[in-house]
């Protein structure tokens, strides 16, 4: 059977695409992963360093697909891996990983970091400088977002746009794409959730232009959008309309004594004809120039740095977390220069198993609910107990009434 020329072209193109992709780091947590990762001693002296578990979790789409999971509540976690140093100058940088919060996370992070230079991995912790931090963060009702933080000249800069994260107990893939032209994309489960420019969506560099602080609104500037209609006239007798009227349904009380109580006057009610103080109707102002804004001028403090998002010595990937409730799992970590390769990896891992994982989770939840219902008394039994209690109370009240009647009869006989 002859092979279709179109199929051959597609295969060659796919091979060339993969060949042209540069994968700096890829971790699926298969055999030998412990040799690539270093668990930090950060917080160990204070007995606050949490332990990582190597597991597929309580539910998964494939029991053989394992990752690393936080295992102790109220603990700090820090672990990192080294890869050959590279620079993202003139390259697309893709940072991707999957995360699952099995514990129904109410406060804690699921983010990762890229670090540059030389790092003592055994001391890696919250104070270790990083280049990029990316991933979901959840805490209460106020914080449910994706962090995207860049380090520049010793300061960390957060994205200004709001990017909501996933909050369920299933696996999700988070992808950050940084391009050579300073544009970016944030994807969740291979779907773009946010995009834009580092120039506008982060306050990393001072703004190129600022408002002219010396500018003043011209005196003749008319910023009133509406004005009173000069042609509108107040109707004759408008001011004679009373605000209230005597209640026509009110009646003088029969026991009212004019000499003792004074002259009776009926109470008043609101006059439906009264429209309040007269005001002319409003019309569009023909001289309206809009709201005045100060003109923009070049910012004297602005100094462009075309390399403000370039990191020439990227060398480590790390996870550094504080978790109130443990159970967060990381897997399929990728650092590369090809968004298509990242998307393909997500489909081969998360995409392949997500439906089976959801089914496994639903089955687990069903079993949990059934176990809880066995531990709790049935509602019907509780209702029967309530009915019995009410019946007993009714009998007691009836007996009490009978006793009172007998006592009354005995008292009458004695009289």
C-alpha cells in the first residue's frame, strides 16, 4: 500500500518541528527523578520542613503517572532541580507544569520558580532570589489567581491584570509563554486566558509618558455635558401646588370636644400633584468639550532597557511553598522555547488522562459520601424520634390536664 505524499510531508514537518525545539528541562517524574532534584534543608532546624511524597495521588487517570506531593499540614516546602544554563535573549521562553490540589485547597500556593546564577540548592527557600515566579495561588475568597512575577534590578513585579486560576481538585496545566518582543501569553489547560505586553501589564520600567503636572484646565473649558434648557419655562401656578393635602377620608372622632381639645383639623397626606421645587429640564450642552485631561509628556525618569525581561543565566527550576493544608501535587514540568511542543506535551499527559481522572475523582467522592451517610443516623430515624418525643410530650400534657381536673373536682367536693 502506497504512503500518501501528504502524510509524508506532515510527518517530516512534525519531525523538523520537534528537532528545532530546544528543551532545556523536562521532568515527568519517572525512574531516577530523585537524582535530578535536591530537597532543601530550609526550615528543617525549626521542624517546619515538610516531606514530599512520590505518588499518583488518591485519584488519577493513570496510577503509573506519578508526581511529587506535599504531605504535611502547616509546613514549608522547597525543592529544586538544575539544568544547563541558558539565556532567553532572542528566544521564546516557555514555562509549563501541571498542578493538582487534592486537599481542596483553601490557603496555599501551587506556583513554581525559575532561578538564575549559582544557587545553593540545600539552602533554597523563600529568601532565595528568583527570576520568574509563575502559577496559581489560593487563599480564602479574596485570592484565587495566577501569579506571574518578574524580578528586575532586585525588585519583584507582579502582573497588573487579573488572571483567575482553577480551584477544583483535579489536575490543571499552567503555561507561561514569553516572546522576544516582550509579549506574553498565559494558558490554563492549553487555553489562552491572558495575553499582552510586559511594557503595559507590569510596572517594571517607569512609564514612557506621564501627565503634565504643570498643566491647568483652561478657564474657558466647558466640561458640563448637560445644561438647563433656557427655553423651558415654569408653568403658571406651579408654586401654588401644596406639598400635602387634608385627608378626605379622615373623620372627626365622636368624642372630640372642641372646647377641651381645640378645633379639630384632619391629618394631611402627600399631594400626588406636587412635583417638588421646579427645575428646568436638562439638554445637551452644545459647548461641551468633554472631561479635561492633563496632556501627556515624556517622562524624564524613563530610561528604556530593551533587555529588562532577559535572563542570561537561567539555571534552576524550583518549588517553594507554605501550605496550611497539604496535598498539592506537581508533575510534567517543562522549560523550552517552543509553545507547540509544550501544547503537545500537555495533550500527551494531562489531555490523555483528564477524563479518567475526573471519573476516578467522582467515584471517590461517591464512596466518601456513602461512608459518611453510614456514620450519620438516617433522617427518617431522626424524624421518627422527633415524632415519638412529640407524642410523649402530648401524653404528658394530657395526663397533667387530667390530674389538674381531678384536683379541681376534689376541691369542689370538700367545699
